């Protein structure tokens, strides 16, 4: 199993940008589809973005389409989430995970989560 560490979160004003990183250790993640999810206080965890292997096709949740971009660097065992035009409603802990497409949604392949990285957007 792969271990993942998210980083890059912080406090930013509305309209600003952040780039999150997800670094893998242990087993290489290059053969996995990878995704980002987020969870705001009092809300369920939601899908943000996914990138497939090997085609690197990308998929996004409706709330982030046109603003966020997911990418991967298999040589560095890292997945990125570029977040532009951030809004206060993007405030959440963001998590990465290997994913699979099942029941018409992207799901965490192994069911476990890392510590995530906090993104806070002020208005």
C-alpha cells in the first residue's frame, strides 16, 4: 500500500490561488488513478478531482470545474491540485487518495485517509 502526505494548504483571500501537493512513499502510485477530496466542517467529504493512469484523463467535481487543475508527476511520485479563483466555500481539509470509479462516482480505493491539508479562504 502507498503512504500519502498532503501539503500546500494555507490561508488565502478570495480570488487567490494555492497549489496542493500529494507525495507518495512506499509503493509507487504510478499505476493508480489518483484523486483529491475535501471535507468542510459539518459536511460530508466530497470529490474534487481525479486523474487516471496511464492516460492522465482528468475529472472534476461541478463546484471546481474551470478553477482547479489536477496533474501528476510519476517520476516524483507526486500529484498536484492547482486551485485558482478560490472562494470561501472552498474552505476545507483537502485529502488525496488512490481512487476507483464505482457506483457512478470516484471513491477512495483503500478507504483510508491521511491527515490532509487545510485550505482556508477568507472573503
